């Protein structure tokens, strides 16, 4: 058996103490119901996975009107905070650490999920290569409205509010969702940002919205409890950039001044359209804790951490299907296969019923 011991070293990520380098990637599972409320079922799901070095809870609506997945959770209302409190209490009782991924879905939001409201985005460009799941089935995305410059401070304040709410809910920190073609990422990449004002054009201007969100969230939490997720290569949600590798390396250097708890990098593309090595330039430029993700086996993850290419690896689908993933990796035990049919279905099936390993 290969040497997997690097994955079991503790890691200090800002103020976050991770017992190991096997983190759980954020996974939207749409179990929060129409009111976007975290609940006892979700508490059970996350507590089952508390042996992760850090649990990154799923993308959660920072503000009303930005639902991009039917029945995903929110954190903007006090009832939602009370729902998340069930989750954080259960995870902490099980000895885990948990941060909340806060997001705005941008152009991936749909009027049918948001009381008829047209989605907003940097530019009026629709997602054309996919459909969105709504109460009436899968439907095409709609063309968003380009945000007025004067509206942007209100959205930044929405992220600050979500950060305060996450603190009230008992999380250990927050992860800002800057990945996968949602609002922040839409500003970052030139395929979705064609603005000519202070938030578009050069990469400095395209990153301005992200930097303003980070400043606002750090003002709530302190920098050492704030992480950031990026996916420079991912073409999911119809995303492109003319220079994804250059953007990633440049951003990593600029981000040093925020002294984040960690930077969480998705190294690839769900659809394998945009190729390149973003991990090497980001590692070279970023001076903090680096978490990598996407398609890692335990063996590759251990080698990546042992070589210093990254400090931790976040596992998505493997953690979804294996609540006891660290114990299985340590024992060299087989992994449960994930069932995609239950990724976004309601109820406990395929959510809290994946078995733990027994010899
Ligand atoms: C069902 C499902 C839900 C996901 N939800 C989110 C999410 O809420 N936020 C996010 O940043 N990524 C999300 N992702 C991406 C995963 O975090 C991860 O990047 C992806 O599964 C690749 O990692 P893996 O190869 O270890 O599974 C999701 C992926 C899946 C399969």
C-alpha cells in the first residue's frame, strides 16, 4: 500500500485547526426545502462526515432572490440561521469543524426560483449550454440583466450580512464562492464580463467585485476564518476566459494581501474543454494554505500533499458517498460508489444512508 501518511498530518489554516488534510468539498444537495432552511436531516448528513479535516458546507444563498438550485439552503433570514445552528451543533458535538460556502448564483438564478425576478450578472449574457431544474422541470436559463454599477455595493453588503448570519449560526468560518460560473466568477472571467465600467475590462477591474466581497466578509470574521474557492478552468455554466492560467496566477498573487485562511482551487474543468495547469502558478504565487480539488484519488492526494504542491485536498463525490472517508483511506478500505440519481433528490435516500465501512 502506498504511503498515505501525509494526509493525516494536522493543518493550521489561519485560525482553523484541521485534524487532517482530507477536507470535504462543498456539495449542493438540495435538501433544504422551498423555504431554503437547513434542518435535522442536513445536520445528520454533515455530522456523519465530521471526521473531515474541514467540512465546507454547500453553496448557500447569501441574500434573497439568488436561488440557482431548487431547494438549496439560505442564510439570510433568522429562521435559516436557526436551521444551520442544528448543523453546526451536530458537527461540533461530533468533533468536526465546519465553514459555510456563501454565494450569489448570478445568471444561473432563474425567475421560477425567485418569485419571477430576472437574474442579474455582470453582462446580459445567458448560459446557453445547459438547463436549470425548477419546480416545473428542466428549463433553459434566461438572459440576465447587467447590474448597474450603483447596485454592486448592495450585493457586497449582502455578502457581509451572510457572513454575520453564518457567525450567528455557529460556523467556524466562511468560504466565499468565487467558482463555477456564479456571480463572483462571472465578474472574474472575460467570457461572461463584458463591462466597460469600473468592474470590467482589465483583470484588475474584473477582480474588483471579488476583492470588495472579501474585504466585507473579512471585516466580519477576520481574515483567518475566511477561505475562497476559485475554478479558473471550469467551463461549467458556459464559462470561458481568454487566459485562465494567467488569471489564476495573477489572482493568487493579489490575494496574498487578504491573508485568507486558505485558497481552495479546483484544478480542472468538469467538461474537459479548458485545459492547463493552474495549480503550479497558483502555488508559486500564493503564500498561504492551498487546498486543491477535483478528481483526486487518495494516492494522488497524498503525493500532492507530501510533495508540497498543496496543503490539503478537498474531496467531493468520494465524501458524498463515504461518510467515513478518512477512516477508509487510512485502512485502505474500498469506497462506496456514489448514486447520481439522488444527488439533488429530496429526503434521506442517497444522503444519510451511505454505509460506513465495517471489516
Ligand atoms: C452533487 C454536487 C454538488 C456540488 N455542489 C457544489 C457547491 O455547492 N459548491 C461548489 O463550489 N462546488 C460544488 N460541487 C463541486 C464539488 O465541490 C467538487 O468540486 C467536484 O465534485 C469535484 O471534486 P471530486 O472529484 O472530489 O468530486 C458539486 C459537485 C457535485 C457532484
